[in-house]
């Protein structure tokens, strides 16, 4: 496949946009080469500026769970746009999507919409601090909760891909209130709680980590966090930006049967438009302005186009619960197929999967936390990425990312992907 026009567009972009991209991991820095410029996408396929078509395993990093340009979502947006694109005043559709989201997700009474996952997590933490009157938070190394200051401490995803899990610009004053624990290690959390008694407002976690590749929680880990939080009056925040409306209609809370105190959403809840949200029981949510003291706001929050896309998406998922089973089965099929060809090729690898989140680490050891994810062989990953891309298959351009399976993928697409992987195993040695 040829990518001349993408490379030319990238050269132009770099003149006026830092690094040529508006979000770092798009730049292919971890895998080398120039990023691909997309012209349009439909179903499971991306169509790029050079006329190539690619099977898409990223799906805009998660939102496009039903595939690209999904008709009910697109129609809803077009219809809304004709009636004005932003008012800065309340609209009925905000209550409609809020009501539906609250009915789908366990243990939440109220939800507030924002414009990104970053905003959702940032606001969730502010709310937790305001509610508890405490300053410190616990996060896990390798988890990513957006780019707000408190979270850029040993962050995952693009932050670690670019070697800056601790970003300059985050003050020491802010960093000191973020305590770091090890994913899947309850003792690391207990130690921090003991050393900071009555000072911790919340523990924020990706219930299935997706920003160091996919790392599912070990049995008992999330349950243990819930118990520790109850014991020490700490709020448990599930960052369900990736897992929400993906692992189950009610997300990880429903899948694992564990209640969080505050839940953050993004990605799917906006149907591919810029949306985030955070939600909790009424006693916590009513701490927010205008009825409570914790301030949080947004000119474009609850934007009608974004709400129309999100509502159409949630209606589809709510009305067709078989979708979850369908994408899980497709992901399992892919898992088994990749597992087989990589094993037969004698490659050292670990595939982690939960539901429709999956990633391949080139390590023979179990990958269960940031350290084990970082120990995998990145050179092999680079060869894997480019080998797949050369055959028209677009996977995440970093080993610290998860692939998100969409329901538009056919078993034929999956077979093509597995065969492509089989073809390149020799080059991975
Ligand atoms: N939380 C998680 C778990 C994420 O994966 C992301 C983004 N990938 C965010 C928060 C931030 O969301 P956004 O990029 O929409 O700000």
C-alpha cells in the first residue's frame, strides 16, 4: 500500500499544527512512519487520502462501537443541525439522554454532560474532593484519565508512549496530591491509605485498564478496592470512558457487579461527537453548582448535536442488547485466531482481552500492570503494526493502547486479519 498523499498532508500539517496532529498518539511516533490521513469511514472500514481502504480496529479509540457513519446516529445529527447547533440554553434532549443513561447504568441517579473524557474525570475528582473535604487522590500507574494536571503522573496511553508519563507543566503542588498505586495490587493501595489517613478523597481507576494495552482486573481486585473505600470513607471513581456502554449496557459496574461512587464516561456516550459525562447518586451529584458548592460548567456542554448523536447511539445499544454478545464473540474469535497463528509461528506474546477490548503484547510473561506491559518487546510491536498496516489492517499505533472491536466487523474481516497476522509471523522473530 502507498501512502504518499498522507505523507504530503502530514508535511503540510506539521507547518501549522504542533507535530502535525491534534492528539499525540496519532503521530505514529511509537511505531515510526507518517500517520495516515482519513478521508471518510463507513462500517468497519477507513478510506484514506491515498484511496486505500483499511479494516479499522481502533474505531476512533472506542466510540464507534457500531461502526463508522452508523445511519441512525448520522441522521440524528443532520436533523438536529438544521435546527441550530448551539444555544447555551437548556434543551429537552439533554433530559432524554440523561434519563436513558441513568436507566442503563446501575447505581446512578443523576448525570452531567461535558465535552470530553478528560473533563469528565477532572470534574469527577473535583466533586469527590468537594464532597469529602479531602485533597489527595489515588491513581494507578499506567492508567490514563485524560490530560488534566492531576492525572499526568505516571499516566498511560500517549503520555507513556512518548516517554512523558509525568508532564512538564504540572506543578509540584498538584503532583503531591496524586498518590500512585500499582494496578492489580491491593497492598499498594492499603499502604497509601495507611500513610495518608483521612486525607484521601477518592481512588480513580479504569475498571479494565485500556491505556497500557488491555489489562483486566484480577479476581477480587475491584472488590477489594470497594471494601477499602467503604472502610476509609473514600469515594471510588470508575473511569468508564472506555468500558462504559461497551462491556455491558451498564458498563463495568454491571459486568463485575461492583458499585462505584462516581462514574466517568466518554467515547460511546457521544456517538462519535465530543462528549463526556460523570454520574453518581443524587447526594453526591447535588454537590454540584448550581445547587451545590462545587463549580463545574461548559459553554458547549449538552450541545444539541452531541446529545443527538449520543442519544441515537444509546438507544441502539439499549434496544439491541444482543450487540454486546455479538462484539464479544467476534473479539473472542479474533483472539483465538491470533493466538493460533502467533503460537504456531513460535512468537513470544500475550493477548489480553475482556469483552470487546483486546491487545497483543510481545512478552511471554503475564501482563497485569504497568511494569509488565512496559517490559514487552516494542521492536516486535513496531514490526507487527507495520506488517498489518501493509496488508490493510489498522491497529493501534502503540503497544500501550487497546483495540476496540466494532459490530460492523464481519467474520470475513476477522479471517483476513488473522491471515494477515499469519503471513507476517516470520518477520516478527
Ligand atoms: N479516561 C480514559 C480511560 C481514556 O481512555 C481516555 C482517553 N482515551 C480519557 C479518560 C480521556 O478522554 P478524552 O480523550 O475524551 O479527553
